[in-house]
């Protein structure tokens, strides 16, 4: 009986060590950082490709776009001249995360001026 209890405790302890991520980021933070630091068109293209990958191929536990990704990618699109697409993604951020409405709606108002 004692061996069964010890075995059960070991199994539970090992199972609790398994980590699962809520979101898949696909190195988008690094691409955005590099673009922010250097600001070249090539780095902008790479950052935008990473954001597309995060949005389209979400493998995290939640299977939804991480908080802020729609907003960040939308802002990059807007800066790149794709204003309608950028504003649509900013609005998608509000839909996905309603708590961001106050902040994101201010950004949208500034961009639409």
C-alpha cells in the first residue's frame, strides 16, 4: 500500500512539472525589438511576417491571438501605409480584449485625425 501511495505522489509531482504556454509568440518580440532599434524596411518586413505567423498559426493552449499582438501589428501596418488593415486590426484587439478599449480607442482616434 505504501508503494502505491509513493508512486502516486511521484506521478502527480512529475505531471505538475509539465509546462504549457498560453500563446505561441514565434520570436515576434525579437523581430519587433530589432525593427524598433534599427528601423529598416527589411526589419519591418520581418517583424510583420512574424506577427502574421503569430496571428495565423496559434499553437498555445488558448488558441487565440496573444494580448497586444493585433494592436502592435495593426500599428505597424498603419505606419507602412496599409491604413485600413491597420485600423481593422486595432479594432480586432478591442474585440478580443475588451479591457484594452480605452487605450486602443485613443490610438485609433489619433490615427484617424
